[in-house]
C-alpha cells in the first residue's frame, strides 16, 4: 500500500486540502492493515473487477463520511448521469473517490476519473485507488500505479492545471 499526493503549488482550498490529507492518511492506514490487504489480494486477480475492490473499501470509506455512488452531482452538465464511486462533502468543496482495478491504464480510467472530478462543481479533490501492478491476459505486467501517477502528474504542473486542487493516488 502506498499513497502519492499530487497538488497545485497554490491551493484555493487550503483548509479543505489539510482535511482531505488527514482523511487520506486514515484511509492509507486502513488499507495497509493485513486483513484488508489479504482481502484485496484475493479479488485482485485476472478477471477480477473494480466493484469487488470497491466493495471491500466501502465500509471504511463510509466510516470516513463518503457516500456510495452519489447521484445528482452532474445534473447541470451535458453528462448528468455521471456519478462517482464515492463522494464526500468537505467544507466549501468535496472529494470524488474512484476505485479501479483492471482498466486503470488500458481504458484510461485514471484520466476519466480526473475528468470527472474536473467537471464536478462540488469537488476539487480526487481520491484514486489503483493497483500497484496487474497481470494482463498475455502474461505481461502493467504497472498501473506508476503509470497513473506519471500521467496525472502532468495536470499538476502550473501550465497544465485543471480545476482539481489535488489528487491522492492510493496503490494497493
């Protein structure tokens, strides 16, 4: 279990960032427990789904104040049916939390999740949970955490800023 935090140099929501970081550290500790690690390891297999990992994290995320698949966050946009895996209000902002497994890189889910947070007028922080690596059908290994971190880092360079204040990338 590892956590990388990508953030803008100057934050518009400094106190919310500190709260989001505290929540992220708590989730990091929970995800590092031997019990949860072994449960995630059991479902993180070829053919496994992000929904299986999401189900394992649901109780911890809900204990931290997140709502599962919150509806209505995108009603005023051209994509009103969008909804995050989890959402938590946070002061003047909020956190969109997304859990990925197999399609993190191959289907650009990491970029879709950042886009979803970028569009959400009620969130400026992204929690992205991705595998450290995963084996593909042909036996190759995809280093999802490293690739997702590298790809999302480009959006936290001043010339490329999106309206996401910070991304907290959890690797399992």
